[in-house]
């Protein structure tokens, strides 16, 4: 349970404050709490609201990184992929990937077999099958929508997907809270408490009430993602940027494929994906340097045109009118002067500012992939423990996340029988909450209307709103639609359920009519950013 208590937080001196509630920050908070450290995690908006929720939703070793001989990075991520399959099997699932082989692509014929063999060997204890070569007929049987002209076959290999990576992040926060950590979303760091050259805490503003608080700690970990430099700037010590920000966009379209399809762009040879997701296809991603507004990132016409043109080479029937919505996010890569963004390593870096610029009690985490978040968190927490003089081992690779294990079919059938809900609804709730789906259904005893579906595009029900507010720290409509449920991820982006959600959250949180309207308008504005290219050509939409 996430309990938002500023008065209690101001009376505590934490061992560590983690600034940034993305998946890396959430992983650090969980690791620290499991080791017995007094821990606070805060985010200026909400947990998973930034890069985490704008990703390709893949848990993978990173086949593309073999091209740069980053064998250590790939080995680490393959190991972490298998760990996540163990500790979060309800949220991380195996996914098959098809790489079409087409004429005129010598790289595919020569380099791919070697790369895939190496991919299989880099982590020999893997739980997924090794790759295999498919004939042209086998490929088209698996993916009938592929362009057959020039297709000679394909390679099939296996990685994983986290369909609701927002929930993966949130479960790390919930796990931390259950071990005594304090979690504060909608809480912005406005400055640091200082004791000479040492950081001794943060000044934090509650973005809901506007109140400002001083919260003390022995160490502050800057895990703010693409805001990491902005946070460091508050100390007045920055001499050069720590991160390089690059933008990646995705297109949501009607379902094109049964498996994930790996493509190499004709224009620049970049690897990108067409991924089956929620009965739709997620296409992405781009990789371009970004220097704009960090709080308002959106797809532009050139981004959309690039992906459309490239995907049409293998799925020729795809057109601009198929775009349901777009998403855009920023990567915060450890700074590099590499000419092309795609050449910048995805490896993470830890910065101890006591060594870097003479400021003790302050550590920054740079870069890293979602797949490796647990390993990054382990290394960051190891550093925190060393600086605090604490000896405690990491347990995050063994302790299951709160919704694990996978819900057995018998439990789903029992829920359908006893609660009178549709089998599809029970399965959907289990995919979001894992073994805790029954806690949502328990609310139906006191509120029979809780079984009401919120939207024709989704199996989400009204009881989830109450659960999100009372147990999972949801404070805004956006929190619920985009990061506690799947509603905002469907083709209507939750707009069809907006009035129902606003009414229920308003009742639970005591909103007056003006606040309900303000919340609804804020969400409509957020959704509009993703619908600029819907049902029209990208060039026309951008004009």
C-alpha cells in the first residue's frame, strides 16, 4: 500500500532518498528497502510517467548491441531477462521475434547467423529456446501479412515482453513500501538541504497542495532519468552534461503480425520493431538527439514519416490512416560525443559526486535499459551501502514481486463463478495485478457496481479505480488511466471512460465539480498530443 504522509516524512531522517520514480529509481528503492535501509522515493509527477511508459515494452538482451561488440551488456541483459521471468512471471512473458531475410541484404545472409549464434551462447543458462532458420513458406505461414516479393526466409529467435511495464515499475514501488519505504508521487524536488559540502536532504513541494517540506537523509540518489542534469544543476556544480537525451517515438496501429518482427531500415540500416501488443501493433522506435522541452515530448511529422516509410517496405498495406495514436519519450544515455545517437552505449554509469565534484551524500545514475533495471539498482544500492558503512546483501533477484506468481486457471475460474464476472475480465485483471487480482474483486462485496466495465475497448472495471486510489497512490485521472490500468493504452486512450473515471475518483478524493473538470481537461490535453496524426497523413497533421 502506498501511503502519502508528508508529516511523517519530515520527522524522519532517511538513509537514502531516491529522486525519480521511473523503473530504475523504483528498483533502487525496492533494493534499499529490502536491505533494511530507511528509504524514500519521490517523483514530481507519478511512478513510471516518463521514459518507462514510453518504451518498446521489451525485456531483451539487445541483439543490435552485438554489432558494437558490447558483449558484457548483452550478457548482463540476457541474465536479467531470465531473472525477471522468475520474479515477475505475471508481467514478463516470452515473445518470439521474426527477422525477415530479403534479397539485396548481404548483412542478413552473412552477419545474422553469426550474431544469433553468439546471442544464444552469451547466456547458456537461458530459459528460452535457441534461434532457428525458417523457409520462405514457414515465414509466410507465421506472418501472412509480410510482403512476399523478395522474401527468401527468416530467422526466429526469442526474447520477452512486459506488456504493462508501468505495472512492473509500480510493483517495485509497492514492494518497497511493504518493506517500510515511503513513496511520494506528485512531489517535486525544488532544492537540496546542505551541510557544508554535503547534501543532507531535499526541499520538496507537494504538487497537489502546493505545500513545501524539508526532508532529511544521509544520501540522495539522483535517478531522475532525462531530468538528471536539471537536478544536478540545483547544486551549482555542473561543468558539463552528464546525459545525452535522444527521442524515440512509437506508432500504435491495428494488428499487423502474430510475432514481433525485426526490421532494418532501408534509409539508415537502423533496427526497429513491429510488436504485437494488446491486439494491436506497436511500431518503433526512432533515435534522434533532443534539446527541447523535457516536460512536453511528442512525435513530429518527420519521426512518423520515417517509421511509416520503413515499415511499408515489409508491410505494404500500412498507411497513415492506420495510426491510432503516437507516443514519444526520451532516453537519458550516459553522455557520449558519438556522432550518431544509435552509436551511444546503453550501458549505465554511476557517478559518486564526492569524487566527481566534491559534494558528498549525492549519487547520480545515468543511462541503462529497462531490461537491466534490477542490476543497475543493485549496483547503485551497493554504492549507497558502502558509503553508509552498511553490510547487507541484495535480495531482489530472489524475492518475487508483489503480484507473482502467475494466477492458476483454477483461481480464474473460481473468480468467474463466485464474482459473476466475464472470463475475459478475470484474465485481464490477472494480467495487470497477478495474484493480487482477487484484492480488486474483494471490493465488489461492498460495491456491486464495481464490476461495471469502464470502456468497450478494455476489460477494466470500476473497482480498479477504488483500488488504485486506496492502495496504489493514484491521485489524478492520468495516474489511473495510463499507469494503474490499461484504459489509456487502448485506441481511445481512455477518453471513452473519462467521465466515469472522473466521477469515481472525484467521489473518492473529494473533488468538487471544478476540480473534476480541470482533471478531465488536463487528461484530454495529454491525450491530444498522441492523436495529432490519427486518421490523417503525418505531413498534413503537422502543418
